[in-house]
C-alpha cells in the first residue's frame, strides 16, 4: 500500500499566508540613489537663493536714499574770437591836399598832375589789367567818358602793370584815357593804396582798389574805398 503524504499542520499554513500578504520593500542601491539626492540638494539651494534675493530687495526698497551731491562747474573763460582781417586803407581823406603824381601811360606819354591843373581829376587805382572787376570799372568810365570830359573831368587809371600790358588792355576795350604803368609803385605809395589785402582767403600785399577825385584846386573832393565796379562813373557823379 502507498504511503499517504503528510499534511502540513494548520500553524504552518497560517504563517505562510501572513508572510505572503506583507508588502515587499524595494531594495534601492546606494549608487542609484545619489543623483536623486543631488537633484534635491540643488532645488533646496535654489529656493534659499530666491528667498535671499527677495529679502535683499525688500531691504533695498526701504533703505534711505543717499544724499545727492550737486557739483557746480566753474565757468571756463570763453576763447577769444579770431581777429577779423582788416585790409589796408589809405589815410588820405576829403579836404587833404592831393599828392602830386607823374608817370608814363600805355602809349609812352608822360602824364603829370601839374599839366592837369584846373580840371577835376578822377585818379583811380586798380589791381590788374583785364580782370573782371578792373575791366568793369574801366568800361564804366569809358562809357561815360564823353560826358565826364564835357564836365571838365580828366580820367587817369593806375596799376602796377607795365606799358605793354596797359596797351593791350586799352586796345581790347577801347579805353580813351591814360593808364599809368606804376611798376615801381611810386604813385601808389604817395596815395597810400599799397598794402595788405585778402582775396579768396589769401592775405598778401597788393593794390587796394581806391578812387580819388581831385578838385581843380588840388584838394581831394572824394575818396572812394568801396568801389562799385559796374557803375563807377555814376558812383563818382553821385547818381
């Protein structure tokens, strides 16, 4: 006959059932737990930093403001304005005795102020032959020359150009009056019209455009420093 298997005792069965119903704890290795711990530590540090920043901000808002210093700048002296250039100007004035003059014109003729006594002399000084302003002045006097002659005027032009230059200039514009070739600037110095001048920003020595009207008695009637080149004849006659 076969042997019957031994049945487990009731006590043992109960123990097994109880053991089976207990929750099983998961075993986490220390190595796997380290990243989680580090992440948690970072979060704690971040929270502390936020709290600290908030506390600092609150303190800053209630902190008393520092007094503002008012700095008064000392006034610096203004730089002196650049000196404006003033061109040379003759010292002669109306009422003065006109200096005597003498020179050779474009045709080689001698022109002497003594020989013109009794006439009203228009003695005009100009910088250079055949330049725009000088040409306009000469043509203005040319156009009114007959009228001036009828009124007992004598016209004499003066520049530092030589006889050849004067001859060419007079021929080109049909100038009927003498042009003195004052190459040594003797007449210019006598009338004080040679000196510092400025043209296009350049300062140099030259003839200062000036016209003298000498009466029949040898006394200066007019000294015209601001010459109206295009209408000079009318300017002289006061028209």
